[in-house]
């Protein structure tokens, strides 16, 4: 196969996405492939002659005969028609070697007394990575097929058919962004206490109630804490308002306890799978998502939405800096969206620099130091609660300025339950600010103020 690349550089484009450097067993072949790739990507000729100069100091190549070995490779070139088949064979053999290595490592760990659950999880993670690697998708698509798909979508909209994707369940927001479509990465960024997690939990709950399977690996809270918020959320929508902090304290009447038990029974059937906080590493997160998809795809509510809370908590053993780590986390979100054809909602915490402005309204520039988030996201929205900053100013005011304190209290009363969702980037729609109302005590977000319980903000 290397010979075919050396004699006909045009075959290189056909093996893209099928094979990579690490798939070659022999380190010399890895370096030869790297040089071929490097030259072709730079628009230069890759041949035995040009590689001779580029690899003249390669000791491994010298042991095989140096430039003569490159000539022999070219002489043994396969037909260009078979290059993809040969690349697939090499990729498959590479995957099998990695599987054997994973099994050998598992055997050693078993003999060493490691826990079976930990070994099984790591084997599954490794297998999931290999499955993703060997699942090759087409690199091109004809304009005809794209036109057919576009006309079908337009006709569905014309006929009043519900658009493809997952609605947020919030009328004002759906009117602004449409639905969350398969393959899209939706980023929700904010400073702490701005309601980004609450907004995402409403997306999850609304989607699950509509019959869409959701995978929610909250890296910040454990599954029980998340479930408590969902119970409070569901109860409030049924006019039984019980703030989740009261649930945690057990501060409930007998009637409230009965209502909570009834709500828990109602929510048992919601198609939500949560990830434990120890799945923070990129490869484990990917494996967990694949496991959730397998389980839900066999049910009446297949996976339709993934929500990650939040990106900066995702870990990577390969990243050398925070920028690299967040970029790899962003790559994970985008790849899960495209591979599984579901929308992925990713939450991100913004830096303190936002609060150096007055007012501290977030903007796209606040993502510039956060890896590739702005580049990868199809939609970027920020949550902003003016009330939070008014409360801070009020608490720091002291008792000296009565008039200023009265003005702050009046302003706080006007916006105490308001949460602005700032759509700062959208590939298929306008940029605007959507006013919503939030009840943080019960984790609820509403289109209008009438639903928000008094005294709970």
C-alpha cells in the first residue's frame, strides 16, 4: 500500500479516514507514511526520490537498505483500485493488536488482584475507542443527495410537520433557535449562579417527558443530587412547590412526603441515563455515551440528546494545558454529536474576566481562551441574571446610603426572577436575547413570570 502511495499520490485521498500512522506495525513504515502525508499535505511530490532526502538520517530505514528499500516498496505497489481494501486490512489488524494488548493488560491486572469492575470498565472503554476508529464513514456526499434532503426538510416545514430535532420545551427559546438538531453542538456558557445548569436540566426534563432518551453525565453533581432537583422540578409543575434544599434537609410535611413519593413513581419511566462523576476522562465519557446509546436504542425511547455539565471538568491524560484539555473536550462533544446524530448540549463556566465589565454581560470574546469552544459550537448561548449582581451590590452597600439602597431594591424587585438567554452565535438564525423566568429553588425555567412561585428566588 505504501508503494501505491509513492507511485500515485492521488491515491492518498482515498485512504484518508481509513488508516493512520499508528496503524502500521513497523516503526519505519510509520515514519514513511508520515513523510508521505507531510509532503502531500504540503502540496509536494512524495516519491522514492523525494523521500530519500527527507529520510537520509533515518537509521531504521538504513538498516532495511535505505533508498533502495523505498524503490522496492514502489516496485511492489498494488493497483490503485485496491488501495482502500489494503488500508482497511492494515487498520483492522492494528485494531486486533490493540485488542490483544488490552486483554493482556486485563489478564495481568486480574492476576495482580485488581477489582473486576474496574478492569471490565477499562476493557469496555478500550473496545469503544476501537469500535469508533474502525467505523469508517464516507468523506464525501453528492450535491444531489444534499438537495433531496433539503427539499424534504422544507416540504415537512411547509406541510406543518414537526421539524427534526429536539425542542427545548421553552416556547420563546424554540422560536429563536428552532429545535436542537442531530449533529449540532449547543454551548451554554455563564459565570456561576447564572442558571446555566438549571436551564440544561429543563431541556433534559422536557425532552424526556416528550419521549426522547437523554444521557446526562453531570460531572459536578452525583446522580442522587440531580434526581432531587428533577423531583422538585416535576412537583412544582404540578403545583406542589417543594424547594430541593428542603428535600435534602428532610423538612417536609406528611402531605409533601406523599406528593414526593407519587412524583418519584411518575418519574421512574423517564428515559434519562446519568453518568457518574468518575467518568470525567475523555475516553471513559465516550464509552459511557456509547453504553447509554446501546441501552436506549433497544427501548421505546432511543437516545436523542446528550448534555454535559460542565466542560472544564472533563479530563485528558494527553492534554498539556487547560487550553488543550478544553479543546479536546470540545472535540469530544462535536464528535459525539456527529457520530450519534444527536444534539449535544455542553455547559461551560466563564472566567472571572466577565465580571470586570459593567454590566458583566457575557459575550463571545469570553470564550477566546477556552479552547475551540466557539469554533466547534453550532449555537452559543449565555445565561445572565442581573438580579445576582444587584444582590451583591446591595449586600456590599452597607446602611449609609438609604436612597441608593431603595433604588437597588426596586431594581431587584423588577428582575429578581428574570434570566436572559443571550444567543451569541447561531449558524441558522438571528442573534438575540430571549427573556425567560427562573425559579432556582425548584430548578424550573418558564416563558413567563406567572409560573414562578413567590418568595422562592
